[in-house]
C-alpha cells in the first residue's frame, strides 16, 4: 500500500482514532489486529478480539460468505476484490446485531496474507426506523422511546442509559432504559435541591454535554445511593421541546470513576438527539390532534369532536333484554344559542365579542364538568352540551344544567372594548361590562339515536327563541 510519504506512526495513529472498526484477519480466521473503535462497533475490546477468530465474532450463517472472502487472500491479483454489505455479529451478551462491513484482501509489509474488515454501526439507523415504525403504527410515546437507549447498550458491562420525560396531563414522569434509581436520573418527584437533575429540570444550567465524576457534588444521600448501585460517573443532558423548554433528561452512568473512552460521547449524543426529536414530534402530533378537535378561541371541543362523540354514543350496544339498563343507554343534547350577542359585537368590536364567547365557554364548562359530559362550541355564538347515562339521570341532569347555564350566562362580562370616539383618529381601549343571555333546546332519548336528538333539540331551541329567549325548553313538552 502506498503511504503517500506519511510516517507509519501517523497512519497507525489515524487508524487507532478512526470511528469505524478495523480488523485484520489471517488466512486461518484469527484476528491479527483490532483498533480501539472495535469496542464501540462490536462491543468487544481489541484485546478480547485478538483472542478470537472469525467464527467467534460472526453469526454462523455469515461464516460461508466470510470464508469465501478470506479465501480470496490466496488468489489476489493486481486489483484485490472488495466486499461490502450487512452482516450479523455476536455481542458480548450473546445476542446478534447487524453491522455494515466492508473489506478486501491485502498483504502486510513482511508478505503475510491478510483480510481487512471495516465495521460501522447501523444501530442508530435501525433504532430510528423502529422508533418511527412504533410511532406511526400508534402514537404511543412510551413505545417510541423504549428502543432509544439501545444505542448505548453494546456490552453487558457498558454504560447505563436512561431517558425520563414529563408525560403531562397528570401522568407524571415516564422512564425508559436501564434500571437506575429514580433519584439518580431525574425521575423522582423529590429530586434533591442542588442536584444536577434538579438544575436541569429548572433550566438553570444548560448541561447539553455535561460530564461529572465527582459524586461528592450530589450530596450524601444521592452519593450513597450511587455507591450502593456501583455507579461512579455520569453524563447529563436536558432534552428540549419545541419551545426550548425542558421536556426530559437523558443520563448515562458508568461503573468506573475513570472517564469512559471518548467513543461513548458520540452514541450518547445521538441518543439524546433522537430522544429530543421524538419528544418534539410527539408534542407536535399532540398539538395537531388537539387543534383538530378543539375550538381555537375557547379551548372547548369543536363541532367535529361533538359529532364524533355523537357517533360514539350511537354505537354503544344496549341489550334490551337486560334486567338492568346500561348506564349509558340514554343521552341528552343541549343546544345553547346566545341572546343579545350581535349588538355587543357590533358596538364594541370583535375583540370584545371574542372575550364574551371565551368567558361563556368557561362558564359552560364549569357547569357541565362531569367526566361523561362534553361541552363544545359549534360555531359563532352556538354551543352544544352532551350528557350520557341512564334515562332518569340524564333527564334530571339536563334540566339542572340548563337552569344553571341560563343563570351563569346572564351574569355580566367585563371586556376591553374598542369604542369609536367622534373625531378621533385612534380608538383608545375602554373597559366595559356587557350582558348577554341564552336560549337552550333540550332533547332526551336513547343513546343509539343521538343524531335524531340533535334535530329535536334544534327544534326546541327555535321554540325557546320564539318565546322571547333567555330560557330553556325540552323537545316534546
């Protein structure tokens, strides 16, 4: 091989520091040389590989192909034949993983026939595919995050990787990865003040590539916990969301107080970036799902969500022969339409009108606040309320909700109005109090025919409006 005039020490140094694994095999399959990157790519140290042969490293089904490649060593022409592709190799824990390999026959300086083998990890690509597949199949963030710590799990005595994140909506802290005490990865609700994880959650210290092996900085309780678990050195990186808020924390622990090889940095960084992308993706998907089913002004369910709930109620199977009626065999539909809203909107502007709608939505949600009750803005100044349960329950509940709604909606609403002053170029904002009312149409019946209930409730709403408004009426009464 032409070294281009480079010193052999320079070439050897470049090979030792390469990120791709490089092995030289002899004709009998024994390993003549392995660089430091083999520990990262294959999980075996160079010393361990030097005591192995090709049959120990590769999956049995790969040996025939490998033997063919090595046999080319004895038939080298002026242009050696190269090989490239994916192969399965054995990890120290006995499992097999794919690796991207490439190689070609060559001769050493003293004429020994060898076969060079380059190896490159494909775990990050495979894990990303698994994350993507899991998330697309069902938007389950736990399932999507679960394989990511595998990026750091290439030998039994390797580093321990953990990812924790705030699931929100009262779901608490979620955790995937290796088994490490919750307080040592930021998953505990009682993270000690002053610990790196408390600082990371609070965004006080941007430890994007943090490293620390001084367990004394953890405080006596956490230090003892780490020592009892045989842990000595840790890396921490906050995982940021779409608005650069801290969404989670990635932690890597090692069992030695010596800094692990630099080869750990790249997979840890890749793991963090993949976890961060997955969290942001999940947040964006949740935002899109929320936007598709909620009114952007009031935050209530929108017309689509209201009708989806109608479909769900209509599909509930009710056994007519059952001794006890189903708890959801009936439903009530309340259609609410504001009275006096247009004059407020015309006199004080759309911003004041939006404020009224938002406040009315808040009041409605405060009245129909049970788990099986849905409040929606159907459009303009029209709202809908769905109740489900036994017939007697929803009938009585509908009357109670309607009475409360008429009362709370009629209460004054403070808004900031834009009043046009005669002769003025600018309209200074003005705080005013306005009043609106509402009319309500109610229909109660079987939950498997909610669509008809909507039509009947609409007719009752028309009657309530025609009777002067600010009241509720029940269809058929």
